[in-house]
C-alpha cells in the first residue's frame, strides 16, 4: 500500500487534533491508503516541541518553505483566517495537495483567489468540516434521501458555543476582524452548519440576516481591555427550493448560546415525517412520524462510521472520531477510492458558504433581504 506523507502548517488546536488522528490511523479497517505525518511547521517553538512525541515527524520547522521543500504529498493548513490565502496558495504552487481549514480564506474575494489557483494547478483540495461524519448526521442524510417526509415545513442547521458568555474570557484572534474576518462567527462556525444542507442541494438564493455583536471588548490578557469587533451570533433566514417547493431554512451560528459547549445540530421536518440530531445528545437520533398520533421517536445509534473501524458497534463516537473519519474521506477520495461514501466539503461548497456569508453581511447592513452573488454558477 502506498504511503502518503503529510505535513501540517499551523500546529495549534487543530494541528494537534489532526496529529492525533494520523497517530491512530490503524483503527481504520480495509482502508486503502497508508498515511504518515512527517513534517510540521509553526512559528512557535513550544508548539513545535509538542510534536517531539509524534514518532513519524522528522521535520519540525518555523519556515513554511522548508516544509514545502520536503517530500510531503499533502498539507493540512490550520492557521488564523487572515493567513489562509497566502499559505494555501503557497501550498498549491509548491505542487502539494491541500486540506484547508475553514472558512477557506478570510472573505469571499480571498476564497475566489484561492479557488482560481487551485483550478490552475489542478491540485486536490477539500475543506475541513467533520461533524457530518458522525453517525447521527449520516442517518439524517440517509433518512432524507430514502423517506417521504411529506411537504417540508422547515430546515434548521446550526452550531452553538457558550464560552463567550463569560465577559472575562480573554480576547483571542477569533474575536478580531483583522484575523478572523468581517464575517466573524460565520467564518468560525458557518462551514459546519452549511455542509450538510449544501450537500443535499439546499442552496439559498436569498438571505435575511440578523447579526449580533454582544460584548464589544474583552480583557487583553495584559491587564487592559481590547476591542472585540467580530459578530458573535448570526441567524441566517434563507429560502431553499426542495423538489419545487419553497422551504424556510435557518442557519444558526452562535458564540453566545447559553449552555451549549459545542453543539452541532440539524432538523429537517415535514408534514408526514422528519428527523433531527444534535451533538448535545450525541448518540440519539429523533424521528418524527405522523400516524394516528404525532410523535418523536428516539433511537440510540452505535458506532456506524463512514469508514469501518475496529471500534465495537455499540460504542459511542465523539469529536476525535469524526475528525479521523473526515481525514479518511479526504485520503480515500484523493486516491479515487471513496466508493460512494460521504466526502469532505468541496471547494465549491466553501465558496458557496462565503457567498452566503457575504450576502448575510449585506443583509445586516441594509436590513433587507440580500441575494447571493452568482450561486447559479456553482456546480455542486
Ligand atoms: N474543524 C474544526 O472543528 C475547527 C476547530 C477550530 C478551529 N478550526 C480552524 O482551524 C484553523 C486554526 O485554528 P486553531 O483553533 O487551530 O488556531 P490556533 O490559534 O490554536 O493555532 C494556529 C496555529 O498557527 C500558527 N501560525 C500562525 N501563523 C503561522 C505561520 N505564518 N506559519 C506557521 N504557523 C503559523 C500559530 O502559532 C498557532 O500555533 C482556523 O482556520 C480555524 O477556523 C477548525
């Protein structure tokens, strides 16, 4: 089996998560690609030092060009959003394939420039979004595709956090427009919320956005205060066409949603049936049926993964598992061996998410419904 060598640029929170997934690649069963993390680049010595414990890593460097000159085939880039364009383009121009962290550029213009280079170089590019790889979301997709929900009443998809409710939480780059982008929370959490809707073909043409900035400053960690200028919460009210029927779809991304530590959810509800799943109850899927009575029925899911693993079928999956599954889809698809399994978010889906978020900014500015620019050109 061919060994694919991987490098990481940006070894922080997500870089370490990826390293942990590569470190237990052997849990995948009958999987077609061997992968080894061999090189890591980060500006911080202490971040690089953490990777000393990863036996396959032979290059730890503070210089991106050194990593790109090594024999890595694929680079996973997990850096602040203002650096996405520069670093993604470097990776592509160096002839490497790219697993890009969301939101795939700080704004729509950056995403379009990255996409242009990806098309020109012909490299394999996908964008990170791992929650759909959990069994619950997979079952939601399967139910929608195989069952008759009657006339769809609504679609609701979102991702909620709560830790920003603490006004004493110090500022970090994700709360500052210069590093996170003007789209704020949508750039942080939005790709997660739109991946499944876009994959199911629910592409909004228009949006009405309610965006909130709740705390406008935070402790700077040095005894003073710093401006916290990103949007904290975003409610995107969209309308999508599902089988010729217009259906309301809300995309919710919130950093201030009381009690929600990291809650990804989706609900698809029609007159005769429906399905909903939330990581708040990570193994439970709810199905709505309208028979003689109306009821939500709860089913415990097991470890039904996209790619088979050695884990027992009744065990519960979590964040590290869906991240590993997402990586497994990346490398299987890159090798032409996805075989109908669920694939990572595509570049077109990432571009579409930026079109939605750009329209949301316009809507919030004008307090009117805004159209998405050139969504019709997107081939999903
Ligand atoms: N998929 C997910 O669930 C998920 C979760 C959190 C963050 N993210 C995304 O991952 C990316 C990184 O977020 P994070 O939370 O890991 O951030 P982080 O701050 O924990 O890590 C970023 C790392 O990048 C390094 N870095 C900065 N500039 C660099 C440069 N020029 N060259 C090399 N390294 C550099 C920093 O030193 C830091 O270690 C962002 O795009 C973010 O949106 C994704």
